[in-house]
C-alpha cells in the first residue's frame, strides 16, 4: 500500500509500505477520508512522534475490508468512523469509563500507525458504525467534532447563557456549530482573520456577534455586548497567556471558563487575575479529548445523531480536498500559513 511515513522530524515521505498486520481483535480499514489536524503539523515538522517510523493521521474514516480472528465478522464491509485513542482499560480512569483520561493509552497516528495511508489496522473496540446519511468526509471530522462537544458539555450550558468563543480554529468553529444547534442564541465569537469572519457569517452568525481582535478592543466589545456583566460561559480556544487572562477578566461573576486551546507556552497568572477567579467565584475547567463508551449519550454518538438528522453541516468547514498523494501540499499550507484554511481533507 501507499502511505505517508514519518521517519524523523521533518522527514516525511510518500512511499510503499507493507499492508498492516491485524491483531486477533483488530480489523483492517480501507481509508476513505482523513483530516489533517493542527497537531499533525508540529508532530511532522518540529517535535516528531513517540515512535519512528510512523504513519500519522488520527482523524479518518473508511470501510472494513478484513476482520481479525477474534473480531466480530459483522464488521466486514461496514462503513466506520474511528475513535483514535486506544485505552488500556485497566487504570482507574478506564475503570470509570473515562477512557479519554487513560494513563497508559496508545493512539492511532501518534503512537502507532494512523490514517495517512490506504489501510489501517484498528481495534474492533474503536469502531463506530456510520449511518448511510453520514458521509466519509463528515465521519473523518467525528474526532474534532466530539472534542468540541466534550468542551461544550463540560460547562453545563443553559439557553439563556451568553457564551463567548475566543479563538476560531477548527475547534472554535465546530463549537459555534454545536452551540447554535443546542439553541444557545447569545453566542459571541472573537477571531483575527477575514476568512474566519466570512465563515462564521456563512454558518449563520449575525455580523454584530463577531469581534475582530486585530481592529477592535476585545474587552470593550465583550463588555458592551454583555451589558458590562461579562460572559456567563467563556471558551478559551487560543492557549496563550494573555487570552487566558483576558478570558478570566471578561467572565461574569459565578461564570464558567473552559480552557480548550493547547498551550503555546508556559502560563503565569498575575496576582490581580488570580484575585478575579476568587472574588467572582469563577469555575475554571479543562477539557481533554472526548468520551467514547459505546453508549448513546457519549460525545461520539451525540455527534452521529446530529449528523444523521442533518442538524449540523461540518462540510462547510472543509476548505481543501486533496488526494492521498497530494497530502504534503496540505501539510505545508498549514505549516506555512500560505493559504487560508480550516479543515484540509484527504480523500480516496
């Protein structure tokens, strides 16, 4: 088969590879669509992966073409999405079914071979069957959609809440989709690129609810739009010291802050900022990955249900579609910011 193989930092090649060997409890998935995640870029060009050589890619979907000796034959021929985290199922977190918090996990695309290939060996446990209404491209976005849903559910939103999404990368955009679908009408967003503004307006956001941090004073704008009380719920999707401090400052008394963005650097809170957490009795929570427990109310099934009912349309966030052999151009677009992009999708 053909695959993108990362041999070391900044050394990724499109080459011939052996077809994956399945363990007894695994299936072989023919990859039909794979999204490039923002985390794939530093993994390829800056930090490397946990092991080399490695085939990256953890956002993907496909069709089961073979099943292992102990895997259920019902999967053969099924269209599937893939939960990329492979939990140990032994640690205390796994015993409580908080698999996203597993302390001894593996991971498709970062700790073992992933989806930037024609075929991937996947544990049967990690499969979710796709309804006919869900396309492969949508299914390749299940992972980031579930991450957005997990963040949203961490703060127990009410329809009367005013929510602010600070940062409009892929997760911020998806959060907007799910907040709108959940009926949170008072949603404000902060971005810093013209194409972000065009995208959120296309998604149905009123222009008056968009703040461009390059040309507007974010603090003044949010206070103006919340009658000087601040946001009930703040999603910090940037991961910078200054935006986290600002998020704390702009959250209403008794409000909730969800830290979503991966950190760019060390974080240090000034004494005055720390005081605001205390004096305003703020709830600050982190969010990590998503819940997948093979039950109807987990994050992945939440997303699948809304995709099936056409209540959300993530395809609008796909900015580029490339063939597998063209994937490097997608990596470089994201690394060098040479073009505007949201989700770069690799298709069969």
